C-alpha cells in the first residue's frame, strides 16, 4: 500500500483510554484517560497533541473487568465520566469544528493500537445521542473558509493567526469578519464618516479565561451575562461579548477580555457579518 503521507487520523478529536506509559510522550502513567486532537493535514502527527489527561483513576483500566464510559460535549467542554462517576475524570475545552466538514458532519467510531504489545479490547455496547441543549454558546459555521493550518499551535480552541475581513455587497458597505479572540481590537473596517454599524449572524466560541473550570470563562458573542467590571475592555458589557468602537475613521471589533498581556492567552474566534448603515 505504500507509506501514507500523514500518520494518524487527520482532523480528529479522540478520547484515549491509555494503559501503557510512553516516556517519550510524557504520559502521566500507564492508567489514564486523555483527550487529544489533530488539526489539519499540515500539522497532523501521531500521537496527536494531548489537550488534557486525568491525573489519577480510582480503577485499573486493564483489570479484566467491564467498565462504562460516558463522553459528554457541552460546548465548548468535552467531559469523560467513568463507571457512573458523578464528576468527570477528565474534561477540557475543545473546538469540535476541527473534526467536522463545513456542514458540521463527522464520523464517530473506535480504534485501538498496541504497537509491539498485546491487549484484547471488547466494546460490549454503545450508543450515540444528540441532546437538545439550550446554551448561549454557538458552534462556529462559516461561509468563508480559512486554512485550519492557520490556527495557532498549542490552543484547545482554533485561534486564527490573524483576522480575516472579506468585503461583501455593493458600495463597500458590507463585510464578513473572522476575529481571533487573542487580538485586542484585532479587526477593523473603514468608516470615515463614523456611520452606525450593524453586526449580524455572529457565531463562535471564545475563552477569555481558558484556565477557568468547566465552561466558566468561555462564551458566545453575547457574553456571559452581567457587566464584566474593572479590568475589561468594556466594563459595562458582559465578559466575552463581541464589542466594537469607532474612532480615527475606522470601526474596530474585539472580544471583551481583560486588557493587557493576558489578552494574548484568549482562545477561539468570532465570525460575523457587518453592514455600515
């Protein structure tokens, strides 16, 4: 068959039930659960980058007993529960759009590997459910496509290297914008006369506090509720909200994060349409 151009499964998010400690991969133990992800083909590698791993497990995965696992995705948090545990044994923020096509479709399945070793893996039963979830978070869909290889490395959520601005409509009054979360006032459009600007079709997930537990510190374009308060670009708007300002002949856009060096750690992006009235 020849040698494949890229090892591993590209454009994938995977939950690893790992029972062998690979020192070269800095595995935490020989008994842990990890969440890994691969980006586009230019950065595909094996094994894929580890987003998170369980510090300890109360059971041995290879004790020859039946174990039950439940994997739950509540944007943008992927959680893994083991043997009916009330709390997840591992969870992390993840951008599932790296594993889907433009229509949001993806394959779901299983694979296993032991290299030079041997283990028997049996899946006795499994099910896949899509729950109806009410949330202020939005999965990113896109009419403009930028290469996934343009996402910055070492981020759980795809964070573009730069803003993308595409003119749309006649007369230069309309634009489609992709705004990286880590760029403070990182995208702008010309607006010499300071006319009102309307934002529509805003989508996306950003984390302005990636280290916060669960979905705390993450949100959609509307932000997370009350006023952000001191330290944020706009104290009166919710943290994480898509905000804008007009000055010096341009209208600028930003995620409402904490100003300063910490802004560079933000993850994700917003995507939206703009019309100058």
